[in-house]
């Protein structure tokens, strides 16, 4: 939660060619009282599909294109996670993007600001988990379900049916049937049920 000021200002960004570009009327907030996971942060950039997210506001200038490359956590001390806006974000125009693959985004009218992706199944140790199909991950007719890709969420959360199947496979392939292991995952399942609306 944050309390502060919301206003509009000129945002100046450096282009890939090194030129500065000033963009007028960009909305931003300045939080004076921040709590929760944002406390102590130097700043937060909203990258969702909402009207005041940075990509949405930059849309007229960037042709609705941006890419955010998250580096490996173990490399984070030495490498940064670059973000690109505009044509340079498209793999075809970037020589460093060889080998990139794209996943189409799915629109959910009930939650239009989230990035939904299609999931056909889950594999563990190279083996597809039996009993899971795209139907387990689809958005239903009233907008419930689906899989949201969210780079700002620290946990992966599945519904109880999917989670139970994943847990069963992990127990089998780990060859580790310790009561502690089972209790740990049971606790996580309980936590998931607690979060369930």
C-alpha cells in the first residue's frame, strides 16, 4: 500500500541510438508512505496492461512493443535485466535476440490488466504429468481460471487439483519419502487453500 501524490510530468528516455526523447503528460506517482512489499523501494515501474502502466502510456511512441529480459538470479549481481521499448524489442530487429521464442498472450475481459498465457501441460524431470491438459489451465466463460504470468509475484501458485498432481510426481521422482518433505508440501497446499478466494 502506498499514500502519496499522483501527477503528470515529462519523461525523458534515451533511445537505442543514444538520443534523448522527451515524452509529455506521462502519469507517475510519488509515494511518501509505503508499506508491504514495496517498503524501502527506490521506485516501481508498472508493466501491466492497465491504462497508467508505463508500456500503455508509451504506446503511441513504441508501437505497443516492449520486452523485459530477466537474467538468472545467480547472475543478478553482475548482470542487469534490460528492458526495451519499441521496435528494438522485437527479436527480428535485435541481433542479440537469436533463439528467443514467443508465447502468445491471452486476453481475459474479466481481468484485462493481467498477462495471461496458455499452458498445455507441465513436465517434471522431462516427463509430462499425466492427467493435466490445457483444460486445467483455461479461462472459463465467466473469466475465472487461466494462468497469469507476473514477474512481480515471488511464488508460483496452482489450483488444488494441479498442485496435488505436481506434488505426487515430485514425491515419486525425488525418491525421498520423508515425512518432513510431505509435511512441507502439505503446508504449502494448505497455504494455497488459504489464499483461495
